[in-house]
């Protein structure tokens, strides 16, 4: 566990003591860390830079060592905001709930996969969409949403056409996705759906 996970796990447990962050709710901590990393990269103007995750963790550690109280206060506020968004944006699906809807979504994402693999600069495209989501007030599941928005746009039959170059295709893909990202951030209700089996649900009650 790195420094960011340790700090964030403490704040999440403070807010919701029922979370089993190193067991059944491990995914919650992973997504929260991913979201915090994206949030800090955006606000520290590191998006598009070559700074990797380790460098960002070092920067947070350095900030903690010089301003521990300020960082803890920020994390406390951010965690509260994030958990509120989590409750609004994440919906657990049990069994075959909404199965017809997800067949269509899965089909579109599967159609996009071979096209997605052919494109270069995946992370740069995702970073641009993540930044737009954060700029418009979305802080939960931003990496997941950005990647799926790009793939949904790419996999939609209605959107497919011939392009002169990959650059033109990428520009068109990103521009259309950014528009959808802004609309999505202004929407209300669940955006991320997690399918779980009934055994997990009974165990977690």
C-alpha cells in the first residue's frame, strides 16, 4: 500500500466505518485513489506532463511533510465530497437486473475494442476527458467514465465513418466525447453500474 492509499483509507474509514477497504470493499479504495490522483494532477497542472504515479505520490508526501494539517484537512473535505458522489453515481446491480440494457452497452464496448487498440495515445485522450469531467464538477470514477465514454463513441455504428488520417479520427472522437462528458457531468443519478452476485450482497448486508 502506498502513502496515498494509507491516508485515504483512514479518511474513508472515518467517514464510513462499515467499509471493509482491505476486503470486500477494496475496489472502493482503488477507485478513490485513482480519482484523487486524477484530481490532484488536474489541479497541480500535471495533466499531459510525463510525471508518473510515483512522482505524484512523492509530491504528496513532500506536501504532507511540510503541511500535514493542511493536507489532512483537504483530504477530509475531498473524501466527504467523493463519498457523496459515489452514493449518487454508483449503482450495484444484482443478478440479471437491467440485463437487456447492459447487453447493448457491452456490445458497443466490444465493437470498440479492436478499434481502440489500434489508436495510439490512449492515456492522453483519457486525460483530456478526465480533465473536462473534473472541470465540470465530476470527481467520482473519472477514469472509468472517460475510458468508457471514448469507447462508446468509438463503438457506435452511427458514428463510424472513414477518416483521412488517425489524427482526424482522434480529433473527432475526442471532441464528440468532450461534449458528452460535459453533459454527463451536469446530469444526475447513477453513471457507474457494478454487477455483483447475490452471495456478496447477502454477505455484505
